C-alpha cells in the first residue's frame, strides 16, 4: 500500500476482538483496552478511531508518495486555520490524476501550484478494489 497505509485486511488482522477473562471486558489484539486512556469506551469506538487514524496523511512526504491514479483524499478540518468564529474551511476532495499530482475533485481547470492542505485523510485507494 502507498506511503505505508495498511489495507483494510491488514488493519482488521491487527485489530481482532478479544475478551479479557480477568478484566471482564473486550479488548483488542493491538493492545487496546477500555482502561488504556485512549478515550474509547468500547471495542467498536476503538476500531473506528484506529481506522480513521491509520488513513491520516500528516506530512508532505506522505502526500508526495508514489500514489496510484484514482486515489482520493479529503482535507481534514482541525480548527488550526480558523481565526474567526465561523470558519469557511471546505474539506476539499482531491484525486490523484495520472500520477502527475493531486487535483481537486471535479475541477476542469486547475492551478498546479496548489496542493491539498494537511492533515488529510485517505478515502479511497485503487488497491482496495471496487
């Protein structure tokens, strides 16, 4: 998978539900427990948060990795860009076009000097299948 992002199958293999007989609660093969301080109260919340984090693009190196044509990412609003109470940040979708660079989804014409804002989240990877 590009830039070290796991496939869904790889992710699921790392996050199997287990039951702690001693503790009397569900836990995960990755080491998560409801008492680990992550803020996730249930196994389901943990898996959702872990999958969301596994697809995050945080560095320019990850963004510039050798992405295949058709990969789709979305900018993630963190609030860091906001100086006004009503931020106009639009979580733009970007598509890898012909391995030449990221292009805003749906754009007919594009200024190639612009890049996705970080962080961004990988929404689709062609290796994931249809």
